C-alpha cells in the first residue's frame, strides 16, 4: 500500500477528521495505562492489541460509524509506561478492566488482535 493512497482513503472516511480523546489510568505506583476514545455511537468496543505493537495498529480501521472505540496501549507499549515485569494474561485482563472502568464503560464488545 502506498502511503499517499492510504492517507487519501483514510481522509475520505466518515469521521476521519474527528479528534481522538487521550486519557490514562494509573494502575499502581509503577504503571500508567493510556487509552484513547475514537468516534461516537450506540455500540462501544474496547480494542486490545497484540504483542510488540501499540493501539495504533487499529488506526486504519477507525473511526467506525456508530461505534465508540476505546483503544488502549498495553503496559510498556505506545504511550503506556511501566516498570513492572508482570506481563501475564491475568495482569492484562485486570488492565483491560481498569481501562473500561476509567472510561466509564458499563457494557462493551472486546476486540482483540494477536
């Protein structure tokens, strides 16, 4: 894919010019998880990326019309900071729930990439 072509495609999508809202939640004294909200809609989805990338892996598909997307950066990736070495799936699950709580999500679809 050529860079110029994808920028034109992205710019033509509905809501492509809508700003993201960046926030964070402090998990403990060593970890702060950053997340952003993209778009608005009746459906809410929390996007969780795979190993060795950041939440920006979802940029080309967002915004999605009718969907409020909450995109997090795992601990130690993207804008999220940590000195913790706990990268277990259990820890990730607790981080996801902390982001959902911080974003005020009562119900949401979980979208994952691995």
